[in-house]
C-alpha cells in the first residue's frame, strides 16, 4: 500500500501539546471499538518513482474492455464514441467550466447545456428537460419526488419490477422519513409489466396513487406497453414516470412523451461517455410543460439581451436551495456539465440518422445472438416477450461460474442476476450493442456450446 502523510512526528507531538494530551488515543475514544481498525504496518516511505511503479503494477492487473469481447449492460452501456466528442469536450472551456451563475461570462457553457436540454427533450418527446442530474438512479428518485409535489394529496407509488434494482434501492432511501408507501408490480413470463395486476393495484389505491414508475426497455431488456400503462395510470389520476437507461433506444422506439409519459428520467451515460469502470454517469430528467416549476436542478433558457441579441441564462432559480433554502424543490445544486456537454456533442455529431443506425444494429444483433444461444442445448431465454438489446439467459450452471470461465478466455458474457436476486443463480443478463462484432458473437456462442458439452 502506498501512503503519504504530511504530518511529521514532530508536528504531531506539537499538536498534542497544544491540546494538552500526551498521545492521540483520547481523540479516537469516540470511535466504537468494533469500528476501530488495527494499526497499519506501512513500512518505510517510498520515492515518487517507486510509488508510480507500484501503482502501475496494480493498474496492469486490470483488463479493460478493448481486451475483452464485452456483453455487459445492466444500466451501463458501451457504444462507439467518435474521437471528435472528447476532442471537443476536452478543450479547456469545457473541462474547467464551473457554475454559470454569471450569464454574461458563461454564454458558451450555457449554450452547450441548452443544446443538451434540446436533444433530451426531442428524444423523450417532452417539452422541457433540465440541465442534467448526477445519474439515472438519483434522476429517478428526483422524478418521484417531483411527482409527489405535483400530486399533493397522494402518497402511494406503484413501481414496476423491471425497474433497475439499484434504482429501486436508492428510491427507497430517498423516501425514508416521508409518509409515502410503495408497492411492486410484478412482471409476467414476457418480461413485461403485468397489466392485469397493475389494473388491480391502481383500482385498490385509486385516490392515493401518485405515480406509476416503469422502466422501458426494462432491466431485463423487455419493451413495455407504455400506451396501455399510461392509459391505466391516467384513468385514476396517477402520473406516469418512465425511466430510460440507454437513450439511444429512443432513436427507434416511440418517445415516451408521445405515449403518455408525464415525466421521463434516466441515465445518459450512453450518450458519449465510455463505461470507465462504471462512471461517471449523467442523470436525465424531462417533463410536461405544466411541471416546469417542479423540475429540480438547473434549467437554461434562450432569451434576448437589451440589444436584441441571442442570450442564454439560468432561469427559475427560485427552485434552488441557495435562494429558497428549506422550500427548494431539491437539494441538487449542480449538474453533470462535462458529461452533458459530451452528450450534446455526441447527439449533434450523430444526428437522428446516426442514432437510429446505432439502435437498429444493436437491436438486430441482440436478436440474432439470442436466437443462437436459445438453440444451444441447456440454454433458454427466460422471457418470451419483445426486447431491445438486452435479454436474460438461463444457463445450465451458475451464471457467475460461466462469467468466471469466460473471462479467462477473453470473454465478458454479461452480468449474473444473482448479484441483485440471490435465488436467480443461473440467470445471465446479456447486452449487445453495435460494438459487438459478428466474430465476437460467434466466440460467445462457441464458448457456451463447449460449456454445455462439458456439462454432459
């Protein structure tokens, strides 16, 4: 372990004398014994060269996605990113930009954010989008809080089973301390929301249900029947919140706003940011016009200055805690400006046709791979409904064992669902994007076939 301490023994002794103490133990007494760590045995210090070499040795133990045929998904997707995206975003104006509270000094930053908002509004089919949030999970939670503010006399939520389990977990954390109840609506054999159960639960809590939260494509990859869900929710006065974890799918699927969604939240990581060991991410939030004053975080608007020239400015800042304090709509005080800029550049470079091509190739290759795996002995698709570029396969052995063996031969076949659902030991979530070549798919199929033969 490499460690650097700025405090010399002399300095520490001086500090203790100033406090009237002979040793540091009284300062640590407040820490419960069970939380105290044993004293580190760090050994002698190292030079900068030695530290760098040690860190490089540790880094070399990692295997990045360019070294593996990767079929990972589950909320973090690998798409092709044109070199121009980060060549542009890597400029100092973007990398060093901070809070644009002075519009006259931050027109470029504000315009970039405005372009991002415009792109998200068009993808989601809703008229307003904010300047981004931290990630998909927090954006989903903020969307729910937004719905609860809008539905003042309602405090019950219906959450689709297909919502990302980590989003569900974070949502529960956000709702702690609030007088809000929630219930899970199960999925059917198709991998989609059970509409009959949804109807029953909506009728049972008709006057109390504030919102229905549905992810589409959902965590299992299934495409939900958004039109029908929206009609059921609106019939009892509930709002529909749609969560999207890969917005490239919206280049092919009909925008949620056109299907009745009142709020769309989600993850924008796929728009120009590489997986990078799981982050950073980019939260998306768009809504109907009547919810304008309830949307959390920043909002950039287009206006004119005193001379009639185009100008960009932060607007409706009374929503933020630095002005409204305890009455603010959210404690979110910033946005993911750098990732939002990357998303804006990515969407502008690819355009509607480029995004549609990426989504179409991902869709086609996923269905091709699913059919090939289903034809293998011992493997089955868990769900039989429509899916986009992710699907769940039931393996003849534990999914984690499949992953461990695959990584050893340069394959990363997916994510074991047992990570979130301990009982589902044999279920493997596989994702395909345009980054997965036909050769990689053939390698995965051949590996799974060999595994099945060995199992016999």
